[in-house]
C-alpha cells in the first residue's frame, strides 16, 4: 500500500496543484490534465474546481454515516 505522503509527492499531483495555483481561473483545467479525465468528469471539475472530488467524497461519507445512524436507530 502506498503511503499518503507518496501520493502527494507524485508528478501528477504536483502538476495538478501547480495548474490550480497558476491558473487565472481556478476552474480552467489545463490541457495536459484534461487528457486524464472523461468528458463528464471535466464538466464537474470545470464547474466546481479541482477540489470537487474530495468535497464530494466528504459529503457522501457524511451522508453514509447519517444513513447508517438512522438505520441503527430504527432497528433498536
């Protein structure tokens, strides 16, 4: 398993972060990054920015926790 610090030191992550920092429009995705994403993913990234995947993941984790909590309360 790859250490989390190794993930953040990868060339792709470095390029992604540099593109975000250097971009005049934070939702303007550089062409060399676009080639790695589907059209649907690019639409989300252009609309919500490069942080969209992590924000969506956090949201879905919270929703899952809430649903599981509600389910447990219904069983008791």
